[in-house]
C-alpha cells in the first residue's frame, strides 16, 4: 500500500527562484523557463517573464527616437526624471532657506554686482524662492506641467540642457536690462526663483508645438498672461529674468526641433557649448561696458 505522504514533493525538491534561492517559485518565465518569484516576475504579452529576460530584451530592442532625437523611452515608468529632480532640488533648497534663517538664500541668490565676482549665482538663484509658499508652488506647478510634456520629446539630456541654459539666461537677462549701474537699484536688488527656467520652457513650447504641427494658441495665451503678471506693480517680479529665460529657451528648442536628422547628435553637443559661450560672452560684454571687467 502506497503512502500518499511519500509521493508529495519535499521542500528541497520544490522549484526555487534563481535570484532568491530561499523562495519557492512555481511560476516559470515564458522565455527562459526558469522559476520566478513574485518579486522577479514581470507581465509580458503572453504569460510572465523574469526580470533578467526583460532586461535582456530591452537591451537588444532598437531605440525608438522622437522627431526631436530624444529616446522615446526617456522616462522610466513614465516619470519625467529630470523634471522631478529639479523640483526636488528646489524644494530641498527652499526648506534650507527657511531652516538657515536666510543664510542659504544669501549664499546663492543673484544680483548683477554679485554675479561679477561670484558667477555661480547666475545659475544657483533659480533654485531659490521667496519665503512665500505661493512663489515656489506656482513655479513648481508650471515646471511640472511643461516638463512632463517636453522631457519625453527632447530626451533627458536635451531637456536638462534646456532647463539649465534657460536658468542662466534669465539671470543674464536681468544683467543686460539692469540699466545704469550707478543709478539703477536693479544692480543691487537680489533675484531668486525658477521663473527664468520656467519661461524658458514656455518659450521652448513654441518651436516644439510648431514642429509637431499643433496649435500654439494656448501656449501664446499662457505666455501673455504670465508675461503681463510680471508688470503688475508691487509684486516685485523680475520680468527681465522672464524675458531672458524665454528667449534662451526658444532658441535652444528651435535648434533641437529643426536639427537635420543626420546631425541631431552633433547639434545635441553643440547647443550647450554654444549656449554657454553666448551667455558668458553677453555677461562679459555687459560687465566690460560698465567698467567692471
């Protein structure tokens, strides 16, 4: 008489996950046939595949690029990584501004005279905001709305270049439009905020939408409204930074959007180099014209 217990497979005979040998796994990968525990299972078109097969398949698959040269899979799981990173830096920086009683702000904000001796301020001011939550909330919301649209189209690297050049372009706009250095208070007025970067993304929407053949009506209305806000009295808004970022972003995006297909990679390298050279050149020219350099 057979013993039923003897016919049952022992725990040692049960299939285990190759990546997690301590876990019994009765589900097998449809591609390689190996057992896969729940943590290593990935849904496929038919059945389940293990993470190793999914990774190998992704590596072997040809890269699909957008019309602007960005990789179509530029965001992991649909997340605009660069956009979220910039938002995270701004939020952490804002907390540090509050926690240090203004010391963090003083170390990084921009004003034309300060930029002459501490040029990093041309960029760092874009990651600061006023103590009012409305300032950072508005800028981060605008960055999120535009970023999640532009980043997948341009790709992470191009989008990051667009953001950083627009940020510096905003500060350069403040410098160029500051007026006479000996009579204008703009030369000693601190400027903070990601508005230059945000307006750079607004400006980038124009050539991108045109290249895609889409209507630019909503973008133009958005630009008109936000541009008008900069001239409302007593709001202390640096419209010069808005204009500088807008022009910079539009030019950068135009170069990306209309680069010939066979020269997209070259343009991707030339844009940051040329952009930095132009912005630095404008700043040096402005400082030299007033006898600072």
